[in-house]
C-alpha cells in the first residue's frame, strides 16, 4: 500500500506531473486505492490545465448496484489538471502542510 510521486533530478521546469495512488481496492477493509484516477498534488504551486467536473473523478461507478463498493476503471487524466514543476524558491523553510482535516488519516 504505497502512493507517491517521483521527480527525476534535473526535471525540466514547466514540465507537468501527476500523482496516482497504488494499492488494494478493498472497500470492506477501508482500502480504496484506484490507480486509474489521478490525484491533485496538495503542494503544487502551479497547475497546468483546468479541472473539468466529471463522474470520471469518482473511484467507483456512480450507477452501479454495488454503489461505492464498485470500482471505476476509467482513466480521469484528460479531465484532471497536473502539477507544474517549478524552480525551487530561494527560501529554505519547510513547506507547510495543507490545513485539511482528513478523517481517519494519520500524519506521520
């Protein structure tokens, strides 16, 4: 159960990147990883593209008889903005965590 991104050293400024989460899709056990869905980088300083509202963003099939226990295998990459790789700022201070309460999520 891992998720993450990697940027190669020397990545070109203005190139874009995306995050996908990999792991089991076992809603009964609280695991809802869906690598078909791109996630927005909460630390992105710039975005390329616009968020297009769509049912493609849901990890499950909205009209399924199994409701949110179903898995939507469709890719949402074409309706999701990407983070833009930017030059590091001259500041050496640590990035602040987003102030979002994630119920049931632990920050390590």
